[in-house]
């Protein structure tokens, strides 16, 4: 908090970056007993998306969207796939080569 902020403010904004090995980052995101469970559906969908990219050895956004399992928490269309993969790209979990999304260096190391 900066010194000139009013301490009675009701809103707080926090930013955090997690970086490192895929398993290490995911373990930080997983909630323990009594922790937040509202992120579990998101984490499950991210894992399924990454598993799909690895299973098909990469593909276009449409190809990936078509191969996603039906039991995901939310429905992913081609644009939602790109939006999510762009986030995962920041963690080296996927890379974009031309118009093809492929497993990134972090997934290939494990």
C-alpha cells in the first residue's frame, strides 16, 4: 500500500505472477484442505486444455477446440481456446508457431 492511500478504502487490488516449472506452478494454484475450492474448475479445464494440446501434438485453435473433452466445466470455442492459450504461453506451457499451438518448453521438460 502506498503511504498516501486512505486505510478505510474497501477495495484492494493485488497482482501476482507465478513462474517456474509447470508442476511447481500448478501445485501453488491447487488449494489444500480448507483452502479456496472455487479455482478447482478453472484448474481442471486448464489441465484438460493442456492435455489436449499434448495429445494431438499441437493444432490450430479450431482443431484444439474440436478435440476438447465434453466434460469440461465451461464450453471452449475457438476464440476461448486462443484467449486461454495466450495466458498459458506466458508460462512457456504452449508456443504459437504460425497458426499452430504446440506444447511449450515447460511441458517438454517434464
